[in-house]
């Protein structure tokens, strides 16, 4: 039995030729440029009317199949699920973020919450604020209250006017975020409160604190930023071709470096309406429960989407498809053992399987591995070349690799057998 390197040598001799080319050879009419292009890259000169490289059916002997490691599989239907992976950033949910700002000028008398990161409950006092404007408004309220109490109800117009003044004084305080309970307490006690207490609107974490005790503050100045982190957002970028598999309501699971091996489930709550032009990605928002507050805003997270493609789709192994850059080909084996190139339209890929949209039928036998070698031989057949152990349909008999020896090589000026 000959050694493997003799097979390669024989292939090179049979393809390139050992002497002058006969007038009947397919290469006889080629120009020097076409001949050089064929030697360098195969069959660039053999193109169909659409400008695509031609291919031809081939046959392989059993020995050649074993030598090249060619295997076969059948086209089948199965459930296919695509796993999409991306990296995201954990953020506080915007609807649960609140800025604490006064609506009047004043001075901070006391800070009840004095550092960033502190947890607060709903209604908890944050600070007390002294404001001369607030004191004046409270005095107006008490004056209107006393007047309304003294007006004789028998005079309907006078009583309505007194009530209107009282309501206006209450509204003025309410516009400054004085709660109804605080206003009622002022009226009940009949005394002016020197300071205004600002309270937390909901339970959460102080993300930012921009105020100190004794500081003068202006209306509209942000003093605190508070966020409810019982749920968080994970914003990640999904490639454009994967957008069809990610929809609002889709399940996702999250992994963070701080808790290796822990899978946290979430749900897609929003798909942004625009695509980033440079990266060709689309931002997707996943809402994740965070009751134990393990997920912190600013953390990076790995996000996985398991997108079902279909329960009964036609699939083949990914490596069975030859991607030429012009089209996708699969080599189909018929009952005689002939391998014929078939153009196919592929869909979504999932792991080592790919969906077939058009071109093949269930149960057909195709080349599953080493198909790039079959494709190379198919292209060589268009120019009249051939590799040992293969034949093109209608072009002679099969050459067995084990029958090749140095004695069978044709003589030439460069290869002589002494």
C-alpha cells in the first residue's frame, strides 16, 4: 500500500499535468491569465450567466471517502432553539427613580438621612428646611382659618369668601409639597411651624446626596436621588440579525461575575425603536426582580435569550453547508453514490444546526463533513481537472487511491522514475 504523501503527489501531477497540454484538453484554449487564475484559485474562469462559479457532480470511491474522512447525514425535522448571548449593564429602573427638590428657598436645619447608599422607607423624613416664605404662608393660613371660623353662616356670600381664602392658603402650602397631614396639624395647633420636613416618596436606596446641614438651598435644587431597586433593568445590545428572536415578553436569564453559577431570570420589557448605525445592534431592556438587592446598578451582566425557532423545522449540520460568498451549497448523494451540488436557502443557526428554508427535502442524504474537499473537486471538474479517487459524472472510471504508485505516474522532464 502506498503512503499518503504519494496520494498528494499523484493528485498534483494529474491536476497540473506533466508535460505539454493536448489540443483536446479543456485548458488548451485558455489564455495565460486564465490558466494562472485556475492554478491559484480553482475555477474563477468557469462562470455561469449570473457570474457564479460552476460546479459539477462527482463520484467517490469507498476508499477515497475513508481517506478524506467524508461522512453523510440525512436532512431531518426537529425542534430548534437559538441561544443569543450579549453583555448588558444593570441600571436603576427610571420609573422608580425620584429626585428630592424643594420648591422654596431656605436653609437646611437638620439632615435625617446623611449619607449616600442609605436605605429609606416610604414617608421617612429626609431633612428639615427653614424658609421665611414658608413661615409667612403658614401665618396666612392661620389668619384665613380664624376668619372662616368667625364668619356667620347666615351670610352666605361672606362665608363663601372666607372659605375661598382658607382654601387658597391651603393650596399654596400644598404646592410647596406640604402634606395634607402637616397642613391639618398647623390648623389644629394654631401655631406656625418653623421648618418644612421633606420625606421619601417611596422605599428605596439613596443613590446620590447633594446637600449638607446648614446649607442654603434654592428652589429646584436636587438634594437627593432615591431609587427603588426591588426590580432593576439590564440594558444589552443585540445584533440586527437576532432581533427577530427577541420580543417583548421573551424570557432571559442573567449571570453576573459577583455570583458565578447563579442564574437569575428576567423578562424583556422593551425593545428600543432604533438601531445603532456603527455597531448594527439594537438595545434591549430586560426587567429583573431584585428583592434581595444583590444586583447593583453599574454591574455588568451576561444576558442569554433562548429563542425558539420552531417545533418542526427542516435542519442540517452547519458544516454541511458550503458558503461560497455567492450562494449556499449542499452536496446531495443519490442512490448511485453521485454527489450533486444543490443550492439552498438557510435560515437561523442554532448551535451546530442550521434551518433550511428551501432547496432540500426531509430524508435526503447529504455530505456532512469534509465537504470543502468535495466542493474543490466539483469546481476542478469544470476545468477538466480531477483528484485521485474521484470521477466526474460521465468522465471515466474511479481511480482508487491504493492503486497509485510511482510506476503509474506519467513521465516528464521534471518527474522521472529512474
